[in-house]
């Protein structure tokens, strides 16, 4: 009897242990199904299946990290791209018959006022690596889009002193390089517009700045250009038309007197170039004497200039800027019937001339939001002739007064009111409008918005 009772107890113990092992099995639910399953529907899984589920989600998070890393890399590239630009919309009034525009104008229906888009530009700057900069700036007009700037800039990363430019960019002149966006007056002087048509040219430039590393406030520029940009038709601006290159050099030294609130920049520049004769004919020399030239002959384009700017912290700040240039300019006359590839539109006649020009500009800040400026500039295309001895209008001397008032609405918007007053040399020999001061004054109201 005792043996039978012992056997029953042993079997009962074995069954109880078996039940305990069954209860040790893990009851779990996949992570994806936690939100949709009720407690009653929880499935019993093994440790191996739970491990597989965790590994699967780890792989998903790894893939998300890779995508975030790619997005971060793309965002880093976008931060290296900078956009800027501005629009100059204006209203102009004239005291003369305007003959500038897309259509013909007649004295029967004078055009004495107009709305006008002076400039609409967007500039893209991209710096993929430190020291390498790519710049593109188109100019938008109602009927066309033209390329203003397109160049590569490489900065010296060893001496931190030199910069190399290659492409299409401003000529190395202070008034040319001073941005139209920041200029105190509506337009550049007549002298700069004639000497540097369209301001730009195609070429290469090396720039040296000794102030960054050596604390010497001296800047030097050396540039080589095709020399025919802004001359002739647009197609002829794409390449050199005469195989010869023009050279420009400019140096500026700055004096700084912080305790007196005074800064002075003194500089000089030169232009060494040529005009190749592409169309044989009769030309005139500096004394207006005729001579003949054949295709392939070359005339000098060489001038030298000095510049000075004074900045003084007086009652909100003021500046006085001036520049003088003198030398030889030459050109070929272009007509609709006989277009010439290197014809300067502002110096459109066959000949060589000794010229001189200068400007002086006074700028004064009035409080934090207003600025006034006045400039007197002079352009004499032929220093050897004056008055009735001048026989063609291109040889007449011009003196110009320019006035402007600027109101800075905020950091991006300004309103400008300006008046230009050209005064031409009188000559009864030239005749027509030039026996007296020609009516050619202009009043302008401009709004400039930038970003």
C-alpha cells in the first residue's frame, strides 16, 4: 500500500513540474501590433522571434539615419549658395524730346516722361570649397536677358594675399567697381561711361591685398582683357576681335586715423590698349587732321588716372570723392549699313583724340535714414580744340551737375530723387542744337528694392 501511495506522489510531482515549465514560456507581442491588438489577442512567441523583430526595427532606424545624413549633406551644399539681387524701377521727366527707346519718337508727339526699369538683377554666388567662388549675374530687361558677370574667383589659401579672377567682370576702376546698388547718385559720370562701356570685359585679373595678413593697407590689381566688350554688336562681345589684349593696373593705399574719425584712400590706375582698324578708310588725328588707315593698323587707347577719397565722421558722416583721367582714346565709326565690331557706342567716330576728364562728389548723411549727394564732372574728348574750332558734336566738351536725395525706407528698400544737368560746349560750326546749351536735363524718382 505504501509503495502504491509513493508512486502516486511521484507522478503528481512530475506533472506539476511540467506545468511550471509550460508557464515559463514568454508571452509577447510584436512591436508593430501593440496599438492594434487587445490583451486577449496577445500571441505567444519565442525569444528568437522577438529578437528578429527587434533586429528588423534596428535596420529601419539605420536606414532612417542614412537618409537624414544625405539630407544634411544636401542642406550643407545649399548653404554654400547665396542669392542676392535688386530692382530699380523709376519715373523720368525730361525738358527735351526723348529719342531713347524701342520705338521711333517724333517731335510731333514729344515723349517727355516715362516709367522705366533701369536695372533688374539677380546674383548667384557659389562656394563649393573654401577659397573657390563661382559668380553669375544676369540683367533682366523687358525684351532680353544679358549676362553681366560670370567668373571664377580663386583665393590664395597659402599666403592669404592673392585672388585670381577669370571670366567676365568689372574693369579695375573705382567708379566702375562701385556697385550700382550702393552708388549715391543715379548714374556714373560721363567719363566712366565713355571709357568703360558696359563696365565689364572678358579677361583675367590678379588682385593683391596686403592688409589681411600683413596689416599693410595697400591693394593692387592687374587685369588683361579682350578690350572690345560693350562695343559693336552683342555677338562681337563673345570673343576678341583683333587678337590684341588690353591691360589695366590699379593701386590704392589707405590712411586711417581712427581717433580723428578720418580715412583717406589715394590711388592711381592706367589702361594700356589698342583699337585695331577693321575697316579701311579716312580717320582724323588729335588735331582733327584727316589721314588714311588700312585694315590691320592700330591706334592707341592709353590713359592714366589718379583718385582720392576722404571719409570723415562729421555729424553722421560725410565723404568727398574725386578722380582725374587723361590720355588717348581711339575708335571706329559704325553705322547700320557699315557695322564695325569694335565701335564704342559712346565714342562713335573714326579717329584718335587726346582727352581729359574728372569728377568730384560730396556725400552727406542726414540722420540715419537720409543722404544727399552732389557731383560735378567734366569730359573733354578733344583737348586741342574748343568752341567754333570744333566741327563735330563728338568733340564737344561736357560739364555735368548731378544731385540726389536718398531715403532709406529700411535695410532693403530706398527711395531716390535725382536731377542731372549736362552743360555742353557751344559751337556755331557744329550748329543745330549746339549753338547753345542743348535741352537735356532729366529728373528721376527711383525705388530700389533688394534682397
